[in-house]
C-alpha cells in the first residue's frame, strides 16, 4: 500500500491504514500502476464532512458532551 500511495496520481491524504480522497472510487483505484486490493470504508457527503456532522472513522464531539 505504501508503494501505491507514493505513486498515486490524485490528491489524497494518508491517515494510518486509511487513505482519503475526493476522487470517485474508480478514479482513485486507477491512480497508480500498482494493483492492490482496497475496500471503500467510508463514503461521506461533502457538506456533512465540511460541517463536521459526518467525519468517517472519527467520533463527532457534540458541544456540551
């Protein structure tokens, strides 16, 4: 996976064992010449991600909790 990430031709961010991108799944999988099995763990709606109501693998910390 590390070699795949180094060669990846679309913007992405690595977070531990996860890799995030705004690219669609097929574009992202084709972004490197290496073939590696990947599963899509999170597909977040952009507006909810931006405001922080859905942030994938992270817990949402609500005000006052």
